[in-house]
C-alpha cells in the first residue's frame, strides 16, 4: 500500500507500516546476528547483546561512519532525525548493508510540544508507540539509578545529623560531613514539570529526611544518561558510575557515589539498559536506539556502544548529533569520536528553506502557530541573508578535516529559485548540496543524498580534533567560542572563573573534555540572535562537573535542566482505542 504523508499524520503512517513490518527475528537474521545475540522483546523489537557481538567480530573492519548534523534550527526542528532515517532508507535502496543509531526519545518532549523524535512521513523509525513510550525501560532505569544516588545522599545526611560518630561506626559508616549548600545533584523524572524545578525536602521530624532545598531535572539531563552514551562497555560504565560527584563536604572535598557506596546498586539498575535496542525504518532497515542525553547540558549523542556494535555488522552506519553543528557536531567531533576511537567518513548538514528564511530576518517561528506567508511563499532575499548561518556550519565541519554534504530537507512550499540559491552558496563554500524528498517519498526520495554520501565516504579526509586535551580549559572554551560559535571572546562570572582555575590546577580534572552548554536556537548564547551574530562575547556563568562521564560542563546563558510543559501539549491529542489497545495521536 502506497502511503501519502501529505494526507496522513505520522502515527497513521506508522500504524499502517507496522502491519507489514519485518519481525525482529527476520531483522536480526538479515543483520547477521547469531545464537543468543538477539534479546527479543516480543515480535517487533528487542535488544542486542553487544558483548557477544563484539567478541565474535572483534577483528572485523569498521563500517563507513556517517554523522548527520544541521544548521541552527527553528523551534520546530528541521527534520534531522527524519533525514537520518531517510538516508538509511536511501542507502538501502542502493543495495548497501546499512544501519543507523538515534537517541531514545524522552517522554517530556513526546508528551509536550516537540514530539517523539522518531522521524516523520515515510522516513520513520517503527514501531512508533513502543519507541515513544518506555520501549525496553532504559530511561526508567536511568532515572532509578540516578534517584538511588539521591536516596543514599539524603539518607546519609539524615543519619549523620541524628547519630554520633560511635553510632555511625557501629553501622559501618564514617562521617562524610556533607555540605547541604553544595549538593550537586537533583532528583529526576522523565516529564517536563516546571513546578518541580525548585522544591524543599525533608520537612517534618528528624526521621523525615534532611531539610534542604532541592529540585527535579528531566531524566535526559542525568549524568547517568551521559555515561550510558559514552561508556565503551559494562566495565567502563561501572568505573564511571563510581566517579559521579554528588556533593562536597564542608572542607570542599568531593563526595562521590563510591563514597556513598551506592555505585554498585546504581549499576545493577543498568545491566540490561546497557544493551542497545534494535528497531527498524518503515522500509525495514535496522536502527539502533540507545541513550538519550540532552544535547545542550550533555553530549547529545546516541551511544558509543551502539555505534561500535553496528559498525561491525554493516558496511554503512549513520548516526545523529543533537541540534546544530555548533553543539551536536562539535561534541561528536571533539568528545564522542575521541572517546570511541571511531572517526567519520562523511558528515551531512541538514538545512531547510524555512530555517534559512528565519535566519534571514523572517518572522518568529513558534510551535503551535501557523507559519506566516514569508515561509509559504518565495522570498529569495530572506534565503540569501539566512545562508550566512549555513556557511558558518559548513566552515565548522570543514575545521574537522571533512567536507560536508548539505542536505536540503525538502518542503512542498520550497521554490526552485530558493533551492538553487542554497545549492550555489554551498558550492561556493566548498560543499555539495542536494535536495532530498525522503519525508514524501522515503528511500526513493533520498537516493541522490545517499549517492552523495557514498561518494564522500570513498574520498580521503583529514579528520582532526579542534584541540588537544592538554590545552588548558579556558583556552579550549575560548577556541570553541571563537572558531565554532563566532564569538569575539569569553567572559566569566566570579563563580565560573573560580571553578575554571580549580579544574585547570587539578591533575585529575584538567584533561576532562569540555562539554559546552548554550542555547541551540542561535550560534550565540542568546536565542534571539539569529543568522551569524557578530561582535559578541560568550558569557560563561557556571561550570558543572560530570566527572563520571568525563566532562567539565561550561554553561553559557540560561539553561533549564527541567523543561516546562506548554499550554498546548501533545498529550491533549493522545488517546487509546479501548477495543484494540492501539495508541493514537503520537507524532
């Protein structure tokens, strides 16, 4: 049955496609899994035991490795995941053995405004409902592991308040002298619950916990989630979990999960979650779904484990970096590749005429509101000015030693003159641009994109990191700010400067990666500055420590670890057919 995405909603397309999807067992056989390497969850999806696959194929060569990033998006997103799925389908149409890896959607955005991040149109990952709601429980495991650390911390603070040293010693404990004003963690949950950002806990009597200010963040922002994304195996994961800094004592010393003796129990929650999930595109190509860290506060990538697993099973493997090249690709390039040892063969930058018009001075684009005529009619002057943003991202990727391919994600309102102009600008800046219609046509619409990627993968590149990890932290921050964001320089609050100096002087912390945090809606820290901002300074207001994940996290601008639910959230349109049990309305 030929599906028309212009007449159907994404959930309707997914529901129809799932009637004829491959069983997980057929998908596993085609992928080349053997024995007990597949861990099925019913008939449609499952997990893959990466350790068994790694042991069997350890000496095999790696696949061609392709990263998909984007220009600075509108708040609606520019179809990066849709492009990932479309490219996988397009490579499949060319007869290539291909797989992909995407992050697991968070329930917060899924039930709010952004949607489930499963792709769209005829370029979707299915089955949609399990992917969007719980899947195999990885996000729940992350939340439980994280909250177990908070349980151990708050219980320990209560006991140290109520018991003297002798009584603590009788229970096998030593006094940690935790400073309640320097607790670094919060609780997490997988919803956008702004009312829980700032709370007070421990009210009541002395047996009701330790009274202090606390709060909730979304599960995707947890350091446990970041560790799931960057760990190379369970042994590596276990070591990293024990290094999470939960708080500081009253002398300024770190209190880690290992100090609280909770790191082993936290890892126990994650034993199953560390195996990647296996799903498929609408056209039956394998897609690994694993980890879902925030793209701004954390690394914003699917897991290293999934990429390493897939790269032994296929000839072409496509992965995705969250947000634009200034955030997602920069972290893929300088953090994920360094940690995994994998290097990309090609990079795709997703652009839309809509986003280019916004960067060229078009009216604000807001979720839930109808686009103005500037976005539905030809306005070449807006596209011309907006291409400054595209050029900035092309230049960023080229600094890695790779010449990117620009994928113009086609919308029906795009005109030939607008598309031709973007192609011309890309060519003038050393990149090839192709128009891809994967949303409307699936793999058939992405064949030109797939051919360009295959060609790029065959060419030699000179992949190199932007900086060496021996470079002092503030020098790295300034280099990223200037060379990637286009800032004139960096300023620091007193608190951020104090932390930067401390981290630079600590031999254990000075070589940790710099995981930058800023808005995804601008090359700058200010979401209102569109295009390619000039004459500005990056203000670093704080530097967080994700010691277990291996990052220091400079924070520029105002970033919320707990997003808010909007006035017109997606959950208002989600319903269940009580006769069939099918979920309707996801997107």
